[in-house]
C-alpha cells in the first residue's frame, strides 16, 4: 500500500479574510476530537504482538468499535461546547475521515466525516465556523475478514469563527506541512506521519504566529516512536527559531507536561519549555491544579469487555506554549455526551486559552 499524504489548504489568495469588530484579546481552543479508536488493534496486529491475531482480524474489531463509538452524537457534543464559548480560532486533532468499500482501493464511501459533522452542528447551534486549513497526514486502507475494507484518513484542522472580518481580525501566511520524521510500519506498507498548521494571526495592529500540531504518539515497546516524536518537536521549534513576532504553539503533543511516569512521559514537553516556550497552564494555575486532559475514557478494550471504559485523566498532553505574548486565562473544556458510553465528546478534554497580543 502506498503512503498517501494529502495537504488541503482552503485559502484565498494567500490571506484568509473574515466579520464584525474584534476585541484586542484572542481566544483559541484546541480539541482532539477522538478518532473513535486508539488504533490499538491495528498496531498490535502489525507488530505481531498477539499470536494468531491478523490485520484483517484487527480491521473487523476496529470497524465494530467505530459502530459502538457514537461519533456523530459526540461531534454534536463537542460543537455545543465550542458554540457556548465562541473561541476565535479552533484547532482540531483526530478530525478523522472514515470510509468503507469492497476493497482497500475502492473504499470511498464515507462512514464518518468528523469535520463535516462538527461544522454542521456548529451551524445548527447558530455559531458557524469556516475552515482555514485541513492537513491530512495519514491515509491507510485495509481489508477485513467479515467487514468491508476500512479506510482511515487522519486529519488536523484550523477553524475560524465565521463572523470575524478584517481589518479588526484576519489571518495570513497559512500553510500546512508534514514532519520529516515519521515511523515506518512495514506490515502496513506505510509510514505513520504527523504534521502542523501555521498561520499569522492579526488583530488590530498586533499579530503573532500560531502553530498547531498533533505529534506522534509513543508506542509501548517501540522506542523509535518516542525518538520520532522528539525529532518532530525539534523541527517545530526550528520553524519558529527566528520568529520576529510572538509565537503560540498548541495542540496534542502526546507528551505529558506533568512527567508522571506513564507512556507519554517523553522528553518533548520539557524540550519545548527549555527552548524558551513556557507552557501556559502552570503560569496561570496553582501547582495543585494539574489540568489533566487525558484519558477521559479508555478505548480498544478487547472483547468480551465493552470497547470503552470509564477513566480518570492522569496526563496533561493537550498544551499551549508561548513566547512573547501575554496569556490571560486557560481552562479545560469538557463535553458531556448524550450517550452513556463513551460519556464525553472525546477522550481528551479541550483546552481554551485567551491571549493579549
């Protein structure tokens, strides 16, 4: 299977323009939407971690988990929280597109499109948003035994509230990129990649550089995954090394800022801070308020257990880092769902931050 990397930039003439007067403060929300699976079955099968458990077996389980995940209902729950808070910009991770078909090459029928679902729900809530950029970082299609072939497109996105317009607010120099470092998965015939979206944010006569990312997740027993994540963070820092304007970095870094000893206690979060980009949460919250964002629930539970299990967050991996810009506030955003399991719109809490450029 050939690796397919597609970068979509929905951008007009190099500068996205947008309405109404805007105050000097900028509000940004970052939210991992949750793919509906942590891909544990696929990873385990591709690594040969379970005797006799094949990739088609893993596809069957993943498809069944998606059917039980209530993604459309949970997308509505996420939209409700965004509509309530009305951030100027929203950065999304795991804004997935799932498709099915008779074969991997013909898996083009949309099963779930989380960006479309979210935008539709926001419009229904009376707080519409526009797409600034969508970065499709991975595209993998695999055949199952009993189910149609399943195609997964992993996407990040940047949205802007539709009523924002120049001259009080606009974006420029928007682009998406794929990191040079990626993780080979020979059994899948692909590389697992990650990327970032960048934009210059202008409000009044002030502006700053925004970069949002979803770094590679560590994998138990695969130290190369952590090395790739660190290399991606280093490239991100290199992108803003000579920035003449303030910088905001945000997203799902898959690196526990609390360094609590779990799988996500990687060097990445400390590395970014050591480079001169303080993490915003501890600047504005006492040490006793740890601001854990993941996991609100667990996924990929093997049968006969249900696919999902309640959990208490233990890590802070959805993060904001800054340089040269004043943070005003930062808070977690929870999105209770209308279904009992999973009980939230995502297994990640969203994080919303206000800045004074």
